[in-house]
C-alpha cells in the first residue's frame, strides 16, 4: 500500500514481532495496526456468521489508546474466537469509539501474547502518522 492509503510492514526485532505502520490519519493508523496484527498471526476469518461489536476506550494518550485497542482485539480473539476485518473508528487523543465487524476465526497459525509499549511513539509525518508496534510472542 502507498503512503496515502496507509499500510504496514514487518520489521526485524530480536525476540518479538514488530510492525511499522503508517496512515494519513489516526483512525486509519489504528485500522492498519489491527490488520497488521491479524496478518502477523496469519488469521483467516470464516465467511459467516458476521458479527459487529462496539469498542469504546479512554486512555491518557494516543499510544495508550492504541495498545488498549489492539489488546481488546486480542482478548476478543482469545475469549470469543473472533477476528475483525472492518473498522469504523472515531478517535481523539484520549478517547476512541470503534464499530468493528468480523467473524469467528477459521484459522490462526501464530499467537501474540500481548501488545507492548516498547519504544511506542505515534509520530506525525508529512503524509500523516507513523508508529512501530512491538508484539510479545
């Protein structure tokens, strides 16, 4: 994906997994982070039944919101067996509301234990936003 649309790519990390993520705005950055996380885990969704959930979070800053959001997605996967591929996110620096759509996971080849704060800093760039997220495996 190009800079305008946003995207992610895996970057080398000694013990864990790391993604470099970029997007034109914060909502897209969170979406790309979620899609990248599922990509790392090699998650495949079932076709049906589709489900929709709402996530509302508050945190001290945008980095904490990102960790909380991705952690909530991991929790929903672990407890309810769900994964998501559509995200409608409204975000400010301290609050977010996400309407997410997905389905039960048909397959997940790898596991992420947690989203970390390791060197986590959302940075504004000329084309939007960038962040590197490290996942504990």
